């Protein structure tokens, strides 16, 4: 630390280095862009350890997004649809995002409208559990829609 005011803990660089060596600690530059640059006398290894510990706690607190997938065909039967809808309800209640998609095999791509109707019907029936994040969108041979769970109030 460079400066004249010794009462505030502002020391010339040589004196700051001497103080750090005297205490058996490290002189660490905290803010190099400040005028004068800010340095601190600390145990650097302990500082790194505590920093890693803080990052680990922050990472543990971060919520992980789970995406569950449900696959339909363009001509999915009512019974199969109901069965898959129950799974979708369970996934949304657990707090997972839902990726529902219709897979078009071969020439079934001519039934794009059937696939879109199927996905919109699913979205309408799951309206109280989740909200549509992305409307049905055709990507190659798949028509995909994302539904996110509604947060509990």
C-alpha cells in the first residue's frame, strides 16, 4: 500500500512487505486498479481455501434444472395419450421441466397438424400444473414443446 497516512493503515510498499514478512503472512493485492492499490496482509493459502469453500456452498445452493421428456407419435391413441399425460403431471409436480415432442417417422411428416394439435391439447390439459415455455416448434423430424412447472405460492 502506497501513501502517507499511517494511522489508517496506509503504508509505503517496502514497509508493507516488511510487515507481512515479520508476521509470517503474505501481502496480497486486492484491488490493483485503485489509487493507491489496495493490499492486505493475510495467509494466502487460508484465503484460497475459504474462497473455495464459499464457492462450493454457492454451487450447492444453486437449483439444478431437471428436464424430463415425453415422446408421442402423430397418431397416438387416447389411452396411450392419457398414460403419458399422467407421467407428465407427475414430472411437473416434482418440479421438473417437461419436454414433450412428437416424432415423425418416414412419411408421417405429412401429419404435422395432428402433432401440433396433440401438443397443444397436452398444454391445455396441464395448464394448472405448468406454463408453456416454448410453443410447438418443428425441428427436423421432431415437433417440440417445453412446459415449466408453476411455482408454488
